[in-house]
C-alpha cells in the first residue's frame, strides 16, 4: 500500500511528469521526504494504539477484584471518620450485617438488608437525625492510578431523614445491636454493578432550637462513618 501511495503521489504531485517516466519508475521507488512522512505517521498511529490499549487495560484493572483495597473483594469494609469533625460526639465503632439467610456479598442493589452496629453517643439525645452521604467510586484517575473518585449526586443525598433508616431518638451512651436498614433499590439507576463504591455518611443533629428560623439553622455535625462495598 505504501508503494501504491508513492506511485500515485509521483503523478499527482508532478503533473508535468511524462506518463512514460512515471511508469518507468521502479515499484520500490519513493521520494525520501514522503517515506519519512509515512513512517512518522505509522509510528504515531502505533503509539496511539499502544497507549489506548494500556489505558483500557488499566481502567479494566481498577474494576478487577484483585485491585480492590481493604479486602473488599470478600466483604464490605467499615471505619469511623468522626475524628475528621471538629466536635464529633457520635461514633460507630463496629458494623456487621444482621443475620439474614438472604444476605450475600457483593451487595445486591435489588434487596433490602440491615446493619447491626455498636455506637457511642457522648453528646445529647437527638430526635431528628439527618444524613449527608458522599459517594465515591474506585476508578482510574488521570495519573493512571486506581483510587477513590467522587461520584456526583447533585444534592440528592444531602439532608436525608435518618430516622427512616435508623432507630430514633438517638439516645446518649454506648449501645450495642443498634440497627440501620439499608435500601439501595433507588440507586440502581445510577450505580454500576460490579464496581466498588465508598459511602461516607455524615450524621447531623436536625433538632432546631426554638427561636431559630429554619433559614438560619445549620444542623451540627455529630459523627461520620465510611462503608466500602462492591455492588452486584
């Protein structure tokens, strides 16, 4: 194909060249400047294909269970992030799946399940619990490394009614067997199965003091917890 391009080029770039001269040129003849240009283009295309293949492989690797951190390929991972808050008073120290014969991992977004937690509330009793949930996905970043990338939720996971999922009021003290019900069926439309997600849940006190207008009320932050889990 390269030789054919060279012969066509000889005629088109030199219209005054007699036909018998052009036909007399050997089949393997190609002007040096054209050879260099064609080789350069071929090398650039090869490099582009190699880079594309590497990016695809790395991206796929991030969705491979072998790259999942904290043994999340086998079970969900949890830790408290209350220490990140300035005046945090609510800590979830442990979290397990409630006994349920229907439970399996990765989490099935089409099923309900319950979490059994050990909590410690060193603040005040809270009747109106609010939740902010930040979502992250284990993905390949621009630097080529697999890491947590924030997933946009456009405000739909802010100021959620925590009393719909956990026991209210949130009493003071140390409590075992504290239950939270998790319903992910509404998330199935924008979360991808087979991927690893991180949910950072910030617990807030929604009890607005008397005399404080709703527009002026900023719910105090109580606690923070992180759940990392793969979805089925």
